[in-house]
């Protein structure tokens, strides 16, 4: 198939070694940030924060977060152009949801007289909230919608990436406490450009199951 979307997805892969001298342009970073903001979520909950690590100081903190485990991902902390911490809100309340409904109205997407009706959509979150007010398993699921959207965006831009569940959430909470503001990061995304001649995963054919094994049309 020659469609440009399929072409880009066929060339997308997980970078194993980044070139620290290659940086993502400000123009492309602006696109990435807007793509993050526009990510879909159930009931437009947006129960997340995206912390973009760009400065040498922040990269050092990220590097330090691997002191106890997942050291195989540690080199990406400094070598990648940027790393995005995808963090979810473990206690997404009805009051927080109301700010999203406010945005629905102010954007013109939702008529003001439908405000109370749309607030009823919080029932989806309530159904996934325990007696202690925790609903992190649900908000974390929303986070992966944003991650998938970002991976596709990067593929279209020709920028490499490495999705990392191999991060230390406890250390990240400690080292990025102010930025996370109560959110939890259990997955991060290194982004940038591969190191020529040193990334063994670059240029290999795509390995996926055949369409008939995963897609059923009825």
C-alpha cells in the first residue's frame, strides 16, 4: 500500500540509540505539543499532564531516576532530543471534570444550556472510582490514547521515538514532584533521531501479524 500514512507507519520503529547532537526543531515541537493537547479521552476528561524534558538540568534528573532499575533505558534520558513524561491523575474528581465542561462551553462546542446534561457524563468516571476516590486505572487508560496519538504524529513528522514503561514511577514522583503536581508517571516517550550506524533496530522490516489474524470484518 502506497498511502502516505501507511508509508510513515511502516517506517516508524523503536529507536535503540539516539544521536545527542540532533535536536527536534522548535517548529516540530510546536506540532507535537498541539497534538498532545488535542488527544482524545473518554468524556473529554483529559486527566493528564505531559511533562516535556528539554533542558540539561531536567535530563539529568530523568537520568538520575534510573538509579534503582530499568537502567537499559537510562541512556535515552540524555541522548534523546526530548523525553515526554505521560502522567495520569489518580483521583479525577467531579470538580476537576467541571473545568473540562467549562471549556466545552467556552469553546462553543457545547451549548450553555446543555452544561448540566454533560456533567452527567461523569458517571463514566464514577463507575471506575473506588470507595477511596481512586480511579487511576481508568485515567491511566486515557493516557494511552494520547501516547498512541503522539506516536502517529511523530511518524508523520519523521521523528524517532521509544515508548518506555521501563521507568521508576516512585523516583519520578520524587524528582519531578513539582511538575507532576500529584499526577503519576508510569510511561515516558523518548523522542529524537537515531544514531547513524549504531542503532541496530533502524531500517529493519516491519514485523506484524497478518491482517486476517487481527482484523475481522462482519
